[in-house]
């Protein structure tokens, strides 16, 4: 490898625009891409997502290292020649806050609490570190968060630099592992007085710019603990969303913040009680409806109940069928514009399932059933008189 020229994103991580040149333009898997003389857009790597931006006004959708070059995947082709590159700074700054926040969080967790970081994920909403700790209590999290906050308040400079392999071997660097066959310089990032680590990402210049690392929750995994966090502007935006949600819940539940959970639990218990009562009432109603059908004259009876569902007509038909002997009953209902029906018949009336399919056809619907009850949905109820006549006309 010859003299390595460092990309602008590494030399000037706060730079948001660059006049450069497209040195290669192509298409791969249907996606146009460009390789530039230099770039301020960070290619995905080291757990940090790729930057976005524009190249001559065309959206850069992805940035990846490939065969020693940095490819900018574009929304539309851009020809070779001079080019203006712009960085989506809001997105980048957010990544720098999460990423630098993670450096600090991991360093403090290891040095103050002996919880080593085994993995890191930078997500679109929340990020997480996996700590080598069997479990973490709320008090542990509070102490960790406070210790990180103290280092943010201390406004420590964050300084990247490159060193030779010889220098690297002599330095107290936290993570020693380098890729197999690694050659050239090693890039280090130092948080003054707190951390010295290898990293190729983009970082804030000072811990004060992290603003805050809010520890959100934990999850056990593989003998360790995953700690979810949000840093900087993300933490503040998240707090705003939570405040908005709380305000809406206060109105809906008519309770203050501290009483919201109890108010919600009480409402759910009340709902469950009401549902039980409703089920009992529907049962009594179904029983009464079945008795009324049994008391009616003739071999075939019909009742229509507005505002009831399939379960109800089915129950009425089943109760009726239990005592029906050689009689049949058609129960129909309409609720929310939906028509349902159930056919119940005694043992001596005939095969309820085949009769049910005939009734379903007469009502323009379909259904199924078992034993002495067949239920289904109907397209409409205009066919009810014909269905009843069909049942009446059936030889016992
Ligand atoms: Zn880093």
C-alpha cells in the first residue's frame, strides 16, 4: 500500500460540505454509485451507520467501502467531473452523540464498575451496550448514569490520532484486537483522562457535546446484561414524546402522572368485571330466546335479534337444539351491518350440517358447524322466508 490519504470525514468530522470530483461512476445491482476524490460522508463501519447527504443535489442513500474505494450509492446517476457533496449533518451529529456517548459509557462502566462492554449497537431509536454483568439493579444503573454525567460535565476533550503499530503496542489501549493481517497506522480515539481506544468512526470534539446519556432499560442475555440508552438530542426528543404521551393519558384517565398506572389498572379491572357481567347477561338472554323458540307453534321457528353477534345466535341455536326433538329453529342477527345466522335442530329433524349448507346458500352466505348447530354469515336476510319454507317443506 502506498501513501494513504486520509478521507475528509476523518480529518474534519464537523465539515458539512465539500467541493470534490467524481472519479468513477457506475451501476451495481440496478443502483447507481459514485466514487469521489475525497468524501465527508462516513461509510458504514465499526457499528456506526453510513452517512446520508447529497451529491450535486442527488440523494446519497448509502455509503459503503468496497475494494478499497468508498462507494456513494445514489438515488439517480451522476456523471464524472466536479461535484458538490453535502452531509446530512443532523443525522451525523446524532450518530456522533450516540457513538461518543457509547465510548464514554463503556469506559466508565469498565473502569469504575468492572462491567466490560462486549458489544455495541447503534439503533435508529435507541442504542445499547452489552455489559459483562450478570444483572444490574435500578440503583446500579443510576450510579452508572451519574458517573457518566460527571464526565460529560467535566467537558473532556475527545482527540483522535493515528499511531504506528510499534507505538500502538506500547500504549495502554483498551481494546487490543486488530483485524488479522493488519498493517499501516492504527487509529486511536482518546477521551482525555478517561479512555484510549481504537476506532475509525466520527466523534464529537468534547464530552460536553454528548449533553446526556440516559440509561433507559436493561435486558438479560447470554449471562450478560444489555443496557439500552439514548444520548444527546435523542434523549431530549424522547423525553418530549414521553411528556406528550403522559399529557394525553392524564386527560384520558383523569389522573396525575404518579396516579396514571393505578388509574389504568383500575379501568382494566372494571372492564374485565363488566365483560363478565355482560357474558352472564347474554347467556340469560340466549336462554330466554331459546325457551321462546321452544314455546312457539310449529316444526320450524325463527327469531331475529338486532345488535347480537355470531356467538349469541350460536348459543341460542345450541340451547334450542338440546330440547328440540323433531323441530328446527333459525336464529338471525344483524350487528354493525353484518348479518349472521345459526340453525339448530333436534335429532329427529335430520342432518343439520347438510341442511345448514342449503340454508347458507339460500341466504347468499356460508358457514360451518358441528353436531346439531350450523352457523354462518349471510349476505342479507331477504332469503329468510325462503329458508324457512325450505325447512318447513322438509319431510320428517
Ligand atoms: Zn469511536
